[in-house]
C-alpha cells in the first residue's frame, strides 16, 4: 500500500508561506505569475500555482485542497496525488493564459483533484452548494457553474477550472480502469499439473 505522507497539507503550507512572501516583498508576484508576456518562461506554469490574489482566494483554495486532497491521497497514494495536482495545475495554466491577462492560484490543480475523485469515488457524500450530495453530482454542478461563469464578467478563471477538472476526469478514468484490471488479475485461474493433483489425491483422499 502506498504511504500516506500528507502531501496536501504540505502543499497548503507552501501556499501560505508563498502568500506571506507576496505580501512582504514588493514585486515578488510579478516575478512568478504567469501572463502572456512571460509565456516562454516555463517555470511560471508551476510557480503560478502557488500564488494567490487575495486572502479569500487563498483560504477557499486551502480549504478545498486540505479536505479533498487528503481524501484523494489516501485513496491513490502520495505520488499519484502529486502527479494529478501538478498535471492539472500546469495544464490549466497552459489553457488559461490564452484567455486571461494573467493566471495564478491552485484552483486548476484543485479542480483536477475533484475530477479525479468524481471518477474513483462517484457516490462519496460531499457538502456542496449548501447541500449534501454524491461526489459526481457535485462535480456536474461545479462544471455547470464554471460554464455559466465564462459568460459572466468576473475575476474567476472558470476556463482554468474546466481545464483542471477535465484532466482530473481523464486521470480518474485511467485509475478506475487500471484498478479493475488489477482486481481481475486476482480472478485468474492457477493451473496445477495433473500429476501433482493425482499424487495429492492418492496420498490424502484414500478411503
């Protein structure tokens, strides 16, 4: 079984520390945020994940990352969890920077976590939109909200959210299919040579 290393909490801590640096050091955010003028500075596709625009932005992301991140890490292990976090976050930034002046925040990565959970634990109860509901219903509602948000002027990166959750769906589907394949392996028949069986019968089944 994969070791549980609380990577979600370590990522939360990294976001908090980096936000404190953003506040304390003028110009720090500009050095690491992803925007259309810095598209070819590859490290910004990663660094922008850990930047946040406001305390509210940070707090909402920390809550979702800690809650759903710990659940997902427990289910799939730390390495796979980190893979989906960074893969979703980076690809969400790749898409978002083509639609927004700048991209920052862990939302794309968090939506990837949500999408992955929706595939591997679709009936898991969660509290969303003020109501308890299965995880897959919550994911559908989050997608609808993001799609509607695209047409409503706001500072929310809804296109990044959709990109992240799409990556999560794909990876969650892969894990679900892979898990079925592994489970099916336990059902394979083990062939025992006939002479072994006859020897066993002669020794232990005589009457």
